[in-house]
C-alpha cells in the first residue's frame, strides 16, 4: 500500500512541479492563484446584495448541467475505472485487491475535488452577481461536493455491476429513462398550472413540492434551504447524497468481482478516445463512412483533409459545440435581452475555440514536411476552427431573429461582433502555444491565453475610441454598425499578425513532435 501512496504523492508532486518548472509558468501560476484568492476575497469583503431570482436561475442551471453530466456518465459505454497511466502500474503491480480498490476510491475523491474547483471557478467568473456573498458560495460548494462525490463513487460501483451482471445495463437504461422522464413530467405538471411561459421556469426553485424528487429535486431543495438559511433542512438534504455515496463506496470496496483484465482493456480504449476527443476528432462517436475526395497541392492539402473528415463523419459541428450553443441560448432566453445573448454566445465561442485540436495537428509529422511557408501552413491549420465559429455566429444571428425578435440589422451586428471576437480569441490561442512551449498545465494555459486576448483587444479599443470621437458619434444610428465593422477589420489584422508570430512553431523543433 505504501507504493500506491507513493504513486499518488509523486503524481501530485509532478503536477505541482510542472506549474513551477519555468520562470514564466511559475509567474503565471502565482498570478492565477492570486486571481482566485481575489475573487473569493471579494465575496467576503465586498459582498453584493443577492438577487434571489438570479440565484435561482444559477441553481437551476447547475442542476441541469449536473443532470446532463450524470446521465452521460451512467449511459456512456466508453468508460474505465482508472486512466491508462495508473492502470499499467496499479492493476499489474503486486497489490492486493483491497489496496487497489482503496486507491480507486481515493482517485475518485481527488477527481471530485478537482471537478468541484473547476465548477467553483466557473461560478465565480460567470455568476458572481447571482452568488452575492461568500455564504451562498459555500452553499454552492457543499452542494456540488456532495453530488459530485455521489456521481464519482457510484460510477465506480456501476462499472463493477456492468462487468458482473449481463442484463444490468439494459435495466439501468430503463431506470434512468424513468427517472428523467418522471422529473420532466413532474416539472411540466407545475408549469402547466398557468399559461405556458418559459419565464416561469426560474420560479420552480421556490416550489417545495419538487424537493422530494430523488437527486434532481434534492439538489434544488438543498440550494434553496441553504440560500434561505434553513439549516436543518439544508443539512438533512445534504446528507442524502453523501449517504448514498458512502453506500456506493462500501459496496464497491466489498466487491468479489475480478475486474482487472476488463479495467486494463477499457483504460487503453478510453485513452485513445480521449486523445481523439481533445483533438475534435468525432470519428469515435459517429459512424465513419467511406468517401472520396480531391486533395489540393501544398499546404491546402491540410484543408482538403479536414473537409474529407467532415464528410466522412457527416458533422458540421462538434457535439460539445452544439450543447454549449443550446445551453447558453436557453440561459439568455430567460433574460429576453439580445445583449445578454451576445454575451452568452461570446462564452460559447470562447469554449468552441480550443488549442487541443491545433496541438493534435501540430503533432503530425507531415505538417512539417510540406514545402510551404510556415505562416501559410499555420493559417490553414486554423481554418477548421474558424469554420466552426462562423457556423456558431450565423446560427446565433438566426436565433436572434426567431427567438429574440431582433431586426435584421441587429442580427447582422450580432454576427459581426461574434466573428470579431472569435478572430482575437483564436489568434491569441495560437500565439499562446508559442509562449507555453509545450507546457500542458491547464490553469497556466488559460491564464496566458486570457492575458494575450486582453492585450490583443487594446488596438481595436483604441481605434473604436478614435472613431467615436472623430468619425461617428455615439448618438448616431450607424454607430454600432460602424464599430462592429471596425472590430472585424482590426481584429482580422491582429489575427493574421498573431498567426504569423506563432508560425515559428513550425520551424522544425521538437515542441510538439
């Protein structure tokens, strides 16, 4: 068992050491920690008057997101007890079964803490006004911690049941379907008591009759009683998922099933899927069909390859892009404001533009062997990401016309503003790869990327100020249209400059290959 504790310690130490491996990453690590401290400190020392309506909306969003994650985890066929890096050591080493089970439970607990921290940062960044005070932030943290613990512990026991009982998966799908359908029907029953209006959905937070429903209703009740300082009910509902989590851990720890061979095989399979998923390769998710296509010469062959892959998978957008687009559209719809929708879609665009797919392409040796200018190759490598963001921007404009009753001019302005934002985000993401020089710390990567984005927006902000004071005043009806056009042209120039600066990555060093 000491060897397993030593493995856990070395893994943790390796992660922390990677954060401080170089002076630049060490500086940004310290800055990221300070930013988190300041954000939490603002809740303590500069509390805001809490708007219970905003808190209810944030709570319901959390319940929906958790429900989607939970259902995905339970019904996902591609899962494993441990990652491949752990499986080769833990499942093949001279350890007893109890020691391996304890290690897996500790690993589940560590993942629970990491996911809670990630959700916490997300809430602080996007729902600061809805949280209001440090107390309500703690309510969110405790609720997330308990339900994520339940999900992690039960998923491990669920894996054992799948491997030991042939018909378990079929029965599980039926139970999950009944639970979700029952909750949706129960919610629909209360909504139909009045004329159907989506604006009434946040008021479900205050409906005590929902609180008895397992898992989903318990979450709503926990957040409501915590926010309203009804501590007895809050603690009682908080103990329900914790009790189920401990029961799942106990049953998992006392299992008699021999799962070693299946766990090792599944970890290898999952590792391949994760690598494809990070790169935006959806071939593992959908049926890949045989297609023929013509390839352009030189660097444009990279674009031909992307088009052929898209045709084979028959997917215009990745699944996660569609999920984020629908989720943030629903959030903005409750506000009824197209400006709020613009903000939500900006977040969706930011999430759609990730460096993983570009890193995946940069690891392919043939990219470096194409006899073309590095800047041209780098520009073409970014076109698939631009394509996805363009589709999201156009869909946003169409939805603004249909749901938000925006005028055609407002819809065009929305598309232009999203496109201008996407250009800077993509350019900054590409240039941040050169600054990171292979560092895979997600916190450092995000911080450097955000820093480059902020700096890259300075030119367009200055030009907008000049245009407002000397060309088109703010009270001119054409002001917003002109500013959006200025933003697109200026950010296009910044995007090309950042891509050109980042093209040094393709000089042939071993940063990615």
